[in-house]
C-alpha cells in the first residue's frame, strides 16, 4: 500500500505541500495573519455576493415564496419548480435566443453537454488553453479531438480543411475570456469559420465574461455582436453574478435533446433558482 505520510513529507520537503488558508472575509477585503488585504483573486468580479442589500432582498423573497432549500429530486422526476422554467425563459429572452437550460455549475455544464451531443462521427476542435472542466467533458465524450494552438485561427482552419469531410459533425470549443491568462477570443473570426464549412458547431464558454463585458453585461458575444451565431453559449452565475449555477443558451431542439440524453443529476436541482434570478 502507498505510504501517504511519506508522500506528504516529500511534498513538504520540496515546498509543494498545499493547505487550505485560514482567511476571514469581509466583503472585498480579507484578513490573514493580522493583515487586511484587498482581494483581487476572487471570481466575485462585481462584489455582488457581499452586497447586504441584495442579500436582504433575496432572503425576503425566499421567505415570501416558501421555496425549500432542496429540490429533493431530479428535475426529471419531482424536482422541477416553475421558478427554474421562469429563469430559463428570462435568460433566453435577455440573450435573444430560443431556449436556455440550467445546470448545477459550470463544471456540470462543460462535462455534460459535449458527451451528450457527440458520437463517434463527431470531432471536437478545442483551443489549447480551454478550462480543465472542458477538457474533462471532451475526455468523457470519448470522441476524437484535436487541440488547436491558442487563438491561432489559421491552425484551426487547417484542421477544419483536413477533417471537414471525415466527420458528420465538428464542434469548435473555446472560452471567450480565457480563465488562466485573460486572453480574449475573436468570436467573429470563429463564427466566420463556422459558416465557411459545413456541419460546424461553435461552443463558447463565457464564464469569465458574463456580467462584466458587453453593453448589457451579456459577455464577449454581445460585445462582438455574435450572440445569435453561437450554437452553444455557456455561462455561469458563480463568478461576476455572485451566486451559483450555470446556463446554456441554445435552440429549442438542442434543449429538448439534452433533456432526453443527459444524465439527470447534471440539471440544476440543488437550490431554488430564485437565488440566482
């Protein structure tokens, strides 16, 4: 058997042992080891999670609605509440899209959508620097994939030319703002490539753009005026919007297909969506 204590000692000796920090959070400030510091490392970009007025408003609405703190079941069984549907309709209307589908988290979205929509006749072409959750989704799908050089659309087009007639469906996968370095994708260029070749879908993760980019806070897709041209537009409520959960904006057909093919636990059921409305 592995000696885990020995492994931990080796990590400590090499300076690579990790631990959970003891931090006191006070809104945008944190206190650690007697120091008060401005927190510039969180995903709470707008500071909404610590806004007392929003917290009070939410608690008041929750008390009035009588919604439970758990759905106690999958949405496909007895766990669906009308407030989920209302939020999905609101999201679709705000983005000018046909439909939306909620998820427990961005991780659930990225690991659930691609496996459900692909088969052995599908090819995924992903930017080299997409988030680890997208990589997990690609691997879970079990379909062939290639990773094009980061924001290198000439390389991407070379792959499209090479494979476009070899697969029934190719899905280009990218983030709009890349989580690790802040680079921004040229979504307009990707849309043009999608339209240039047959059977191409575009999957864009807007997790780090929603709420902070675009005239109405709808992300880079709004900023670059291509919301309607992105087949699968994913975002999260857990970063700039200061809450939890995620969403997919898509066609009605894709929404219904996912409901019929995805694992039930993927769908948002943990908490009433009033918390993220």
